């Protein structure tokens, strides 16, 4: 079945440093979604990428979708304490007969040291 | 507008008892998902409903777990003869449709089996 690998599992950064999490799929994706889960909270949708090579920005966050639509990354510039949380990618693949399968990565837990 | 509503928010039960967890999705959302999240872990897919189609039950860990969705809206996840390893946060999510639609998560039900 489809697998979505996400690395690193944990990342500790000093406030102001940059942070990147990577997501790799074993199969070509129709789209990829990114979610953020604050400590004690539930996952909240951040963004969706659909096109090959797509790059989207949200303030200090930059999201990329690979040319082959098998990998993606989330980069945060100059982290702040408000960025603390776990970031999940979720890859969507078409499995035939109008059916899609959404698979979440295991997440990257970001800690920011003030 | 109203988001995904889950009840109860917390449930403590004795080993061997049955529990029912409820999810009220966003009005008009045809897709509904149940996930399980153990402490500090990722999202474990349990079951998915889409409209009137047969549910995707491929993630249910054992036959003690079942779920139904009545009238294409409210869903109930039932765990029979609970075990301590069932302790986790059970998250429900809904989306407009199956593909290319972001998931909206509820706050979850924290289940503790003593």
C-alpha cells in the first residue's frame, strides 16, 4: 500500500533559526496537504499543493511539491515560539474507480528554544 | 460556522466495558474519517465514510471496533470490550468530498481505559 515517510521525527531549533520537514511518498500523489497540530490540540489544515513543482508561501512558511509529485517540503524561516507543534503531511492518491486514499506521514515535532 | 463536534471530550472506562464516541461533522460535508492518536504519536487511520458508499474499514484494528454513520451525517465509533491499549485520542474529521478537499478535525475524545 501507499506509504508516506516524513523526516525528521523531531527537530529542536533556537528561536530565529530555520526549520524544514520533508515528506516522501512511495507512489505518485494527486495532491499533498499539510497540517499543524499544536500541543494539546487537533490537526489544522495549512495548505494543499496540487501541481507538479508547485511552490506556495504563507508568511514565513514555504511549501514545495516535487516535480515528480512524490515528495514535498515545508520550510519555516526564522522560527518563532508560536511555530511549536507537530507538522503532518498527507498524501492523496487515486486508487481507481473514483476512490482516493489519503495517507498521513508520522509528523515532525518542532520545538523552539526561546 | 460550526466546526466538527465530538463528544464526549473525555471518557474514562473500565477494561471490558463498551464505549461509544460521537462525531457531528460540518453540515454538507460528505466525507467523514475516524483516526486514533496515541500520546505523542501520529494519526492512525481507522475508518472512512463517503456519502452512501460502503465505508472503508481497512484501518479498524480488530473486530471490537465498529462505526456507523446515520443519514450521512452523525457518526458513532463503538469499541466493545475495551482494552488498556485502546487508550488514545480518537479524532474525527470531515471534508467536502473525497479528493482534493482539506480535512476539518474535531477536538477529539480522549479515551482512558483503566
